[in-house]
């Protein structure tokens, strides 16, 4: 069994990265660390797709020397998915960090539990203010 683990070390590292990112996402209360956890998990997924998309002794899907047999080339779809995923991951990270920056400016903290308490306190004060009128 250990031989299979070490022969598939790309997949093993991908699963470890995903596990680290997923654990960070759910166990940490700091919003920036949660975003870092999502990015680590994304990296694990991208590595796993790249490892599964690679076939030994095959060329990139660029026709050279007139060889048009599809069996001579690597499937380009996993690579395309990885590149698309990276673009989406960067966009989501940028948007999330912008939202976190706004939350920090309003509540002066990055801790999710404290932000939720402050929001519920604001809602209670708003309800009490409406009740007085």
C-alpha cells in the first residue's frame, strides 16, 4: 500500500493541500485566514486535476511533424479547467478581500464571531429604535 502512495505523490500532496485548506476554512475565525484556506484548497484541486490530466510519454496538444493521432497527445480539457479555475479563484479572492476590507472598516475586527455579535447588536438597537416611534 505504501508503494501506491509514493508512486502517486502528486495526488497525495493534492489531498493534503485540500485537507489543510478545508480545515483552515472551517476552524479559523479570522476572515483573512479563511480566504487563505480557500486558496490552499483551490491549489490542491488544481494540482489534482493537473496530475490526473497528465499522461506519461505524450506531447502537448500541438500538432508537430504531421502527427494527428489523438492518442499521441495529452487531453487539453483538464488544463483548460485548471486555467479557468485559477482565473475564477483570483477573482473570488479579490472580491472577498474587498468585502473583508469593508467589514474591517465598519467593525474594526476580522474575527467572524465578533462581527456577527456586532451585527446582531445593531439589529437589536434598530428594532428598539423602531419600537419607540
